[in-house]
C-alpha cells in the first residue's frame, strides 16, 4: 500500500473520531472502531496491505531517542510497551508521528502528554494496529482465521532491525535526558 494512502486511512479515521482522536486512555475510545470502519470499506487484500504497511510505519519509529521519550512519558517502557507506544503514535496522525520520530522532544507539545506529566489521565499507546485491521478484514469478507496467515505471507520480505536506531543514553540518567529531551524533561523531571 502506498504510504500516502495508508496515512489517508488513518486521517479519515481520526476525522470520524473527532476531537477525541488523540487519547487512547478513554474506555470508550472511538478511534479504533473508526479505523475498523474505514478499513472495512476496503477489499480484504487491501486491509492486509494496510497491516503490512503499518508494520513498516511503526518500524520506522524503532529508535532509541523515541524509546527514551516514551520511557520518560510513561514512567518506564519495555519492549511491548514501546510497540504499543509506536502503534498509538501512528494513530496520532502523520504530522505528529513524523515530527516525533525526527524530534522526540516535540511530544511535549501534545495536550495528552501535558496531562500525563501532571498525573492526570491520558495515554498515547495502543495495544496493536492489527486489532482494527483484523476486525475490518472479517467484516470485509476475509476468512475469519486467515488474517494472520495473509499478513505473514504478504510481509515475508521485510527485514526488521535488530536494534533500535539513533543515539542512545541511559533512560534513567536525568542529566542525559535533560540534554537530549529538554522540553519533556521540564514536564516530567523538573
């Protein structure tokens, strides 16, 4: 799937979710269902392509500086948590995602991050972009048990990075974090 088309599906889902599209913490979060609805209008093969491209998009965010930003924002962040963080970051839309990958400190601009820094409710992460795609695949007439196999077959050629890219530092080193993520450090450390 073309990357512009992929981001277009996310944009349409965000538009359908309206002003509640930026926080995954709400128990009645409308964005996953909106994404399922957008994808269910596609052919099953296109939904598989969406899932494969989602992996490519979130893999592009597999970077140490972003992981350390997630660690700071969430008060800790392991492997699974960072996968969830990257999936949720993609749901925030192309502009926010691209800016955060290039400059993780830009996450300080997000209202949900500001709320989290004050100990209020909020969440960026999302369990898996595969969930809405899988539900949409079944609604679009794909074999109920065939989604995983279809994605695996379509995704065989992608090479995944063994280690995150970018410069790393000890996430619990407050001085290093202040140097690398000064705006987030003001919110979470100072």
